[in-house]
C-alpha cells in the first residue's frame, strides 16, 4: 500500500461545516492526489501536488482547498460542506520517477454531508 | 485537456471465457502512460497493467493483456480465462509527463459461473 494512510475513514458532518481530510505517506513520494469517487463518474481529480507547497487544481476543485506543508502530508479541506460533496474520497501517490510510474491509493474516506 | 472515456458501464463474462474492456483517451502529448486499475468491493485500487506510450509492444501480465493503438488513442484490456475473482470495477487511467493522473468512469465486470 506504499504506506498511505487516510484519516478519518468515515465521517458524517452537517451542511455548512468545514471538514479536513488527511492523507499521510511514509515514503517521501513527490506526487500526491485527491480524488472523489461517485457512481457513474469514476474517480475525478480534485487537486494534486507535485511538491511541498506546490499544488494545482483538478477538474472538480470548486469548494475544496488543499495544503501540503510537509512531503508526507496532503490535506483536503471542504471549506463549507454541501450535500453534493457526499462521496468517497481517495488519496493517491505516484512514484513518478522518470520511466517508472505507478499510483498507490489509500483506503478511502466515506464522507456524508447531512 | 486530457480525457479518458470508457463507453461500457457494465460487462459480463462466463467463467473461463475471454472479455475485452474498451478505453479511449484524448491527448496532444506524445509521451504518456496508460493504466488499468481494478477495484473490488473492498474499494482497494489495484494496478492491473501499465503501458508506456513509447513502447509499441502491448503489455501483458499473466491473463491480462492490452491492445494499445496509439494513433487511434485506444487502450483496451483483454482478460483471458476469466475467474470469479476478476469481478470488479475496472478503471482506465492516463498519466502524462506532468504526472496528472486522469481516470475514466469505469466498467463494472460481472463473472458468471
């Protein structure tokens, strides 16, 4: 599993509250990603990071922000949770080293916004 | 922007038979990677097979092989001798030199005994 840990694994929160999901890796990989998975949509990229304090938006970034102050941690924040953000969230890392690249995923976080 | 399309939401196959899952992608890059990932009910994402765009030879991993057509931007997955444990969601994914990793919408594969 390339030492990826997501926390929490499950969360129920109320509409309008801020929520932060944490992704922690133990192997100092440079590239980290946050996805959401919804039926019929597959995995959609929210934000990704290619280094400490280097982040970029994915295709569904509205309502989400990220931070990466250390190589090992990539935080996803829902600034004001809405019911449309109910989803399963996956963190991934990519080895991304030249010609050898493979993505490893965390176990996912099921978030329910009520 | 790069896109990945899986046009088959669901597929089914009889045990021991062969099934092919389709994937097309759109990119203006010439150097990139393509992947097939498997997601069983446990939600774990498992890499099935990887193809480097600069390699003309199709990748093979045991019962799994791909048909990579670079000019047509097509990347299909063939599963031979299907087993009950192959039942899962299968995602096609694209990654280029920026390391942005883009997924298709997935194909749910059912395997019948």
